[in-house]
């Protein structure tokens, strides 16, 4: 029995390496999209989104984000789902102020389970802001891990979207009164 477990582990790692280094045409991938419309200017939404130190106060999904909002920075993030809390340390890949924030991480080795998370803010001529969260996962372990993670992640994104909407609209309302 122990031999079988070791064999399966080695086979999964070997497949992951093959996929990660382009030796296999197999590239399992999954994506999650969520969005909401926020009745606040992009500047206000961006301010709430990128003030990581305040996440503990309002964000039910990313309950803690430590790090700077700048390209190349390493973040330390606590994620709370319905079933568990996990911590990970992605690196910021792209920051376009008031438009896009992207971070990514790999599980152990490239090609096993690679994830990229993006936040996109869209607005035209002062109209409400459309806020989009998009996750893209690829690698050999995607079929196994996404079955465990995807339902919780999608629900968590929706909770975060609702909380961001509430926080940004409240702050926008307060700023309008000043």
C-alpha cells in the first residue's frame, strides 16, 4: 500500500514537471469570473481595494493582506472560505493604478498548480465602476485541487465583491458630503 502511494505521488510530480516545462501538450486550466457594479468612482474603488491594511475591517474573503501594492512585491494573504482558512504568498505581477491589479503564485514547482488573480476596474465618463475578479489556474493538479477550491473561491469572491461595493459606496458618499 505504501508503495502505491509513493508511486502515485511520483507520477503526479513527474506529470506536473512535464506539463510545467512544456514536455506535454496537457495543460489543464480553470477560470473563475465574478463581477459587480459599484456606484462610486474608480478612484474610490481603487483606494479601498489597494489599502491592504484595512482588509481586516471589511473583507470577508481576503481577511488579511500584508505587503505593498507595487509590481514585484510579495504579499502575505489569509483567505477565509466556508470550509477553511489558508495562507499564501503571491507576487504582484502588474499594477495599473485605478485599472488593474494582478498577482500570481505557483505551488511548489511551475506546472503543478499555477494561479493568477486579477482585479479589474472599468468605468466610462464618471459612470459607476464595474469591478471584475478573475482567477486563472493551470497545471497538472488543477483537476484535483479545483474540485476542492473552486466552489469556496467563487462564493468568497462574491462576498468580497459585495463588501467592496458597500465599503466604496459608503466612502464615496462620505466624501461627497465633505
